[in-house]
C-alpha cells in the first residue's frame, strides 16, 4: 500500500520511533547494508510492508549531532500510496493522527506526524 525511495530521520527516542513505524506502516526491521555511507551505530533500517527494498533509515539524534551530520529530519519526508483513501483509513485505524486529504493542484496528499513531530507527506502515486 505504501512505498518510498528513501526516508531518513533522526530521533531522540529511537525505540519509540521504531515502534511507531512498525505500528503505523507495518514495517519490518532489516540489517543495515555494510556498504551504506556514513553509518552510525544506532542506524535502524526498515522495509515497508510488501517491499524488499530498504526504504527507511532511523538514527539517533545524539549520534547524528555528534558526527556533525546534517539533521535529516529538517526535510519533509514523502511516502507514496496508490489509494489515498485506503491509506488514510489504514493509518487512522492505527491511531496515527492524520490530516485531511488535500488537493495540491497536480497532486493529492495528506500529512501525518510521527512521535517527535516530524512531518511525513503521504502522496498519491504519480
């Protein structure tokens, strides 16, 4: 139902974030590939349900700051969904606070916020 090329976020409470992503999007935890650039000890890779590719990387905010990396959470993340009504209903049923489905001119989308207030846009497939 959901897919993304890449979502990278940093969290103060990585365990709460992991739980939120698994609950909201049915993610599965996967091993971080050894060849990924700029790895941190806390890195947590997730797969969206129904996809083999690793699409989500969660990191400890303290480790990101200590390494001097740019905060990935400062950029809005986008996840695509083939059926926005179904995706909206799915997230709402999992007690994710969802905004209304909106028409942004050439695209339809809604927004959610995770446990630390990061904005995630759920956008209809292009």
